[in-house]
C-alpha cells in the first residue's frame, strides 16, 4: 500500500512538471463555441510612402503652323497642273505613290478616255 501511495504521489509531481513544460511549448485546452478571428490583433503599423517626384517640364520647340491650301514643297514632285496625273516610267507608278523619279515625269490626263 505504501508503494501505491508513493507511485501516485510521484506520478502527480511528474505530471505537474510535464504540464508546466507543455504549457510553455504549446497550448492545450478545451474550447466551447467557434473560433473568433480578428483582422488585426493589434493596430497595424502606419504605412509611410514617399511623395511623388516633382514634375519638370522642359520648354518645347516653337510650334510651326501650316495653313490649309499651302502644301509643303516636295523637291522631287512635279509641277502640278489641275486635271493631270504624273507617271514615272522608271518606277512604273504614279506620283503620290512614288515621291521621286529618276527620269522625267510624264503627264497623263486624270479622266479616263471615253469607252465605246
């Protein structure tokens, strides 16, 4: 009987020591109800941001205006007459599609010939 009492006393002392160490490493317990989640257990740290860099605007080149009806002169363009197209024999194409011609520009009437 003395051995049984000594065994129970030692096991209670040992279990108290184990329970103390177990509490230090993990949490063991009985929960009643569901878990409660908080988005922030403590107030979040403030978010510091750098202000945007200053905007530097460099002065631009002066604006060049071109009025309507005054086309910009093309150095390889033929002298145009109203109602005429200009054909380049070396490139085998008409003026707006070919900008310069090695040979002379051949004037062609803009209206097609009448059909029979």
